[in-house]
């Protein structure tokens, strides 16, 4: 089933306000199960050490001022989380380009998105880029961390992805992202 490339503004507005019901309904219409979405998690509530370390790293950068800049992020500073890290650069058309796509993510997903755009993720399953667009736009507007858990299509041999989206100051006032993406169990 095809879906619009971009979520409707009212879906993003509801998500900004902390209401994921319109997004969940849109995703259900595309055949996707409801994701879990949690704003402003703490390292303790993430219950995933690599994501907790990434959040601590981002918070340390943020302590220097407002939002960290994309150029402030040193992937080597992420320690063992580096293989689960993505850096996304905002594009003028509202999409995002992966300038770093962690090796552990690529290994588990079965593809590498470095240099590609979020709209190119899982083209056979339009619900995935739709979900990402909604979360990234809401996180950019709130300028706050957001944690999500979603189940990918069965073609991906992972039961779920746990994602931590951390906003960064980008070029021309746009918001870029540091994202941690940790896979769940392997599907048979």
C-alpha cells in the first residue's frame, strides 16, 4: 500500500503536543503496528546502555550552550555506541540525508544508507519513511530528544528498532540529528 511521502501537518502537530494517536492511526492504515514514542527520555529510562551513553554525550555537548551543532559531534566520542549512530543532515526540501550510518545498523538491517535520504529507506514499505519524517519534524520543532520503538517489515531480520533522536543545530537554521538506532532480536 502506498502512502504520502510526508505526514500531514496535523499529524506532526499532534506529535509535537505529545499525542501520537493520529500518527498511529495513519500508520495502521498502512499496515504498520503502533510505535512507542516517548519524549525527553533519561539515560535510566532508556534501559539500553548504548543509547544512554549517546544521550549523556549529547547532554554534555548541550551543556555548552543551546543545541549542539552537527560539527560538534565527534563520532569517536560515542565510544561503543558509534556503530549504532547515525548523523542526519537536514535538506532544503525537508528531507534528511544520512552522512553517517552506523556499521552495526547496516549489518543488522542488511543495507547501508550513507549518502542516501530518509525517503529512500524501505521504499517497499512507505510507512517507515513516513514514521521517520513525522518523528524528525516533531523533534525539530520541539528541539527535544525523543525515543521510539518500532517493528520493521518482515524483510528486515530484526524484531524491532529502538531509536533515540537528538536534535542538532544545522545550516541555515535547520535542525540536523544525531540518532542512536539499536536493533532488537534477530528474526528467524
